[in-house]
C-alpha cells in the first residue's frame, strides 16, 4: 500500500497557566464541601480568565482527601470536544498515577467531584475512570437552561453506574455551582455545540 | 493561598508508530465498505502489533471520502481511559482541522466510522464531535460477549443522536469486524475495566 507520513502530529493537552497559581496541591481536602469548592473554583476561574466553559472538576483520594488532579472545560481552548472538566480531571489523574484506571484491589479509592452533572460522554468516562464515587454540584437542568446540551443521560444511566459500584451524590453546593453558570450567561460566553 | 507547581506535566497523545506505514492518507475512500475496512484494519493492526484493544475508527469527509483521521484503542498504551478508537479518531480529526467541532454551515460534512458500536462515552463523543453520520461494524453484543462493558447505551441513546441530525448505520461488515474481536479473544488480550 502506498503510504504517507501521518499529517497529524501528537496532541498536547495541558492546563491553562492559571492552574499554577490557583491550585493548592499540598493540602488535604477533607470534607465534601471543600472538595466541591475546589471543583467550583476551577469552573469560576475558567470563566473569569476566559479559558473555557463554566465547568470544573477534581479527582481526590476518597479517604484522605489528597488532591490528585483538577480539570476544567478546555474544549474551545484546545480544539477538542472531549475535554470537558470531568474528562480533563480523569485524564490528568490517570497520567499522574500512570494507570488507565483509578480502581485497584490494594490501592486507595478515588472520587470524581464535578461542578455540574456529567453529560453523556462524561458519565461514560466516569464508569471507565475507575472512581468509586461521583459528586455533582449543579444539575443537568441548570446546564440545559444555559443552552448546553447534556446528551442522552437517563435515570437508568445513573442506575448503571450504581450497579457497577459507583456511589452518586447530586446537588452538593448546587447554588454555588450554578452561580458560575449564571456568571457565564451574564458574560455571554459561547454555547458551543448548542 | 499557598500554591505549588502542578505535579502533572502536559499529556502527549500520539499514534502508535505503525500508523506511519499502514495508513494511506492520499487516496479517497469512496464506499462505505472501503471506509469500514480502514476502521477494521486499525482494529486488527492494533491487536496484531500489541498496541491496544480490538477497536478502530476513522473520520472521513462524507461526500468526497477524504480521510481526515484514524483512531485505535490506546487506553493501556497511553494510560488514558478515554482513548477508545472513536475518541482518538475524533480528537485527531479536530486537531488536524483546528476546530472543536466537525460541524459547520459552509464546510464539508464528516462521518465517524467505527469497527464496533460505541460505548456510552463514545456515543456521547459522537454527539459533540459534530459528525453527521455514524457507521458501526460489530455490535454491542459482540463486544459484551468478549467481556468488554459498553456502559449505559439504550435505544433512546441512538434516538437522541438521530434527533440531533446524526444518521446511524449498524452492522456494516459486521462479520469482518467481529473477526478481530475473536482474534483478540484467541490471543487472550487483556479485558480492562471488565
């Protein structure tokens, strides 16, 4: 077969520069609220610094509260429709831990905390990520009200995760999380794929 | 706030080296069968060269058959649970076209061809990718029979895509596609996240 050099160089996926000055990687995030506030902080900084959509997330060790990775919507910044906040957090966590799953028989358990209930893609990502717990801030309806499509997520989708041993918590600091969606609306941020 | 340098360097996502010698980027893939055979070829090479799971995909210009990007399961190779064949193809296509969506009012339409029906994550990715058509080879049942979990995908999930203007074709060269799943089983390839 005739062949040619691939026209696509390797992708580089990185954090926006502000992560270096905003995130405290050393402290333990011991309560659900502290963890959710970090996810919301990621969403808010992303909006205020014009680096992406109003969605943030973080992966923690479930017991210790050690921060493993943060994520923030980077779809437009990096021209990549998969880089929602949750996906970015999961990819970065797996890169840091050098493993394609966060689930193991002998290591710590992990959780994904997201400032908004996941879209269909990110709900699937949650399943493959290996986390044991998913904590959500704002609701699907909040995102839809803003004009974002959340895709085919049904009650059965969450039941599927629960059946695979992933506990799901909804509405953690929902008002604080939703305030960032409202901020994005007020700033007339782009509703891509709307 | 105290801060520390991010402990996570940028991710690099690249093709396995064999893509350089296997893929013909110059020819037009004019029929559905030719396009699916390329997706299946990606799955087969990935298995035979031990670079990942038995799933391949490709993005084409719908009308012309111009190849934009290929994808192959790279979950284990790159320690990243999001790098299914479809996601890899979509990310690479968006990188090449320098846009976070393949849908535009004035440009060509695109399609995603995958050697196996998408999991829940990749079905969501299909929605955000901007493709107008999704063509599947092997079926969900074929992957499940092998031990792979496909996640919460329901008939309503496909209906959701169709309602958003994405045509879906199932069972294109299913036997040829499924033969690679059988090959993977015979070689006792790892069933991660099983």
